[in-house]
C-alpha cells in the first residue's frame, strides 16, 4: 500500500465528511432565512473559488488545508451589516433557529452514516458466520472453554448471526468489564454456555488492538499451503514463485497449513527467508526472497503478495448473506448509527474519568492509515470506514467544548436558562479555553499516532 494511495484515500474520505457536515449548517441556515457568505471546504488560501447565481452570491471555496471547513454567515458581530439585510444576520435569529443551524452539522454526519448503512443493508452484504476458531491461550476466551468450531447464537441473550456482530457485542461488554455469556452450538450439536470473564480486562494493555486480549478468533477451515493468486510486483511473484506451488518449509520450519504460512510470513516483516516448494509435477525447489512490509492497526507485518488456492465451496457455507427490505434496512441503519454513537460517547466518558487511557485517542496519521487500509480492501470496507469516522465526528462536535458546535449549543442553553445571551467577554474567554483544550487534544492524538508508528 503506497503512501500516495493512503493520502488520496484520506483526503477523499475527509472531503466527503466535511462536505456533509458543512452542508448541514448551510441547508438549515438557508431554511431559516440566514444569508450565507461563504461555504468552504478546508482552511487557508482558496485553491478554487466561484460564486453561485443566487441573489446572495454565496462564495464556494476549496481551500489549501483540507482539515475542516466552515460556513460563514452574515453576522453583525463580524462586520457592518446593511439595514435592509439585518434581519438575515445569524445573530438576529431566535435561539431556536441558531440552535437548529449549529446542530445541523453534527446531525448531518449521523445522517451520512445512516445513508451508508441503509445502502449496505439494502444492497446486501456477505459476512463470515459467527463461528469461532481456537481461542488464544491465557485469554478470557480460553478461560471460558471456547472450542474450535463453536457457533455463536446469542451473546448475553442478544441474538447474533455474523462475526462482526460477535466482535461488536463482545467488545462493548469487555470495555465495560461485564461478563459475556456466549450461547453456542458445539461441533457435536450440543448447546452450551461459554462465559467470558472481563473483570480483569484492560483495554489499555494494547491500545493498538483492544480486541486481541479477548482471545476470540474467527474459524478458519484447514487450507493446504498451496499458492493460488499472485500479486504483480510483490515478493512472491518477483522471486519466481508460481501458482500451484506447495509451500513445504520456511527457513527449515515445516508448514502444515496456509494459516501457519500466513502467521510465519507476517511475523517476519522485511526479513530475508528461504521457501522450500513442491511444484505441481512433484519437483522440489528452494527460493530465497525478501519479504515486504505492511502496517495493520499500527503493527508492522510481513507480506509476500500471494493468496491460497482454495475450493470456493469450502468457504461458501461459512458466510451468510444479509439483505433487507427498505423499511427494515432503514431501521437497522438508524440502530447501528445510534449504537456506534453511544459507544463512542461512552469511550470518551471513560477517558475523562480515567477508566480508559488517553493512549486510545487517535489522530490524523492513524485515521489516514485506516483510510488507506480500508480502501485497499475494497469499496464496502472503505464506505464503512467513512460511516464510522462520520459518527465519531458527529459525537466529537457535540461535546460541550467552546469552539466546537457543542460549545455553541451550550451557550444557547445558558441563554435559554438565563433569559439573555452571555456577554461577549464570557464568550471570548470560553472560546480561548475551548481552543486550548482542542489544541491539547490534537497534540496528544498526534503524539499517540507517532508513538504507535515508532513502536510498531
């Protein structure tokens, strides 16, 4: 995955998120009769600028720094306003209209997530069934007696159908340090209860991968270590590995399955290794090559650029197709967005009260990395990533921190309670304090990004 690929994926995602957020402000401002002077994607020097043909002659701008945006409205606090335009100034609007305009930005981010999830549920997705692989030793999953091949039917009474359902529901319980009761059907068809004890779960133990310490793994069928697909320009293809070659050993270590081959390769990023291969005609040969390097969840892993030769029918039964009609799809989309927003807010709350380390806070570098990784996996993972980040932006902007939308909403709430607006002096002090908090959070997030990548 190239740096250019990551940057482009990040900028496109960021552009979509900013566009929706600012469109929320813009549309509601127009509905309320407020004059919009400028709609800008990005900050700083305009790269592109044009004016629409409406009577307001609103400026539409794409600026040099794509890390945000703004909608500039007519406002007497920012400059002189003609008497015939005063009624259209933002500051002259009722507190209800001002609240609606400000809240529309974060709400638009939630709407974008609902639209994405609605489209996915309507189109249908193929996801791995909730079948568990062997648990990681020394983890809550191992302690619960999870067995390879267990099929999960419900978690703490809530029905599940896919592996993503399992990950989401279990992670929520783990972070809250609540036990997870897995109702499973084992390989012999018996229903059993596996209780995962999360009283000692520590999400800070591995901020790069909070799922890892849980110990649950997705079931993988035994696949022979036979090379199938080869990626052009990658180590396997460049070294002369061919489709149909069976991997016998890596640096002298026997390779009994494709899973073992993957684990071996991933654990040696950038290393020079020797592959002992058996050709389709039975001939044997050895090749020496230097592994590539990739980064997943902030951790460096080795890559060879090859996929296994598999019998598709062996995988077909391990996946479930989920597709819904328009009304159920919309309901599930709204529920999914709500669940993600509440979870994000809960995590922020745990950081504030000290139950969760601030090391879990991610900045632009990590987000860009995830953008590139998801785009590399395909369109659906990429748009799901955009939905997740859109929800996070919506939640973040609703926090009662001056400078953010939530800070302005707090001012309006105080105005309703007091019966009059806060003085400009108090608002200025609040803005300064809020800017300080925001800059501190950004600095800490960037520090976390750098630490993750240096230690990865």
